[in-house]
C-alpha cells in the first residue's frame, strides 16, 4: 500500500518553488492524489522522486558558431 505523506506546501518549501508551480508540474506528470477538503493534494515518495527529476535544470545548449562569409 502506498502512503501519501508529503503535502504540496511541504514539497514546495523543500524544493524552493511556489505551490502553483509544483501543482502544475504534478498535473503534467499525472501524479499526486486529491483527498479533498482541507487535506488537499498528497504525494508519495515515488511522486516526490518524479518531481525532483522534473524540476532538475537541464544543461544549457551551446549556440552553434556561424561561419564567416568568404
């Protein structure tokens, strides 16, 4: 049985992002469960790992160098 022990507020504070940003990412990934009412959305440890991977910045791509006109 999966336990949903992480809240949106606790994960947003841990990752240093806004609650709305976290909810958008979770919606795109299709993770989390809504317990409704004051309980709100909760996330499992597996959901937390998926969020960490999705919030990890991608390395910048070096721009291609142009050749000079001959």
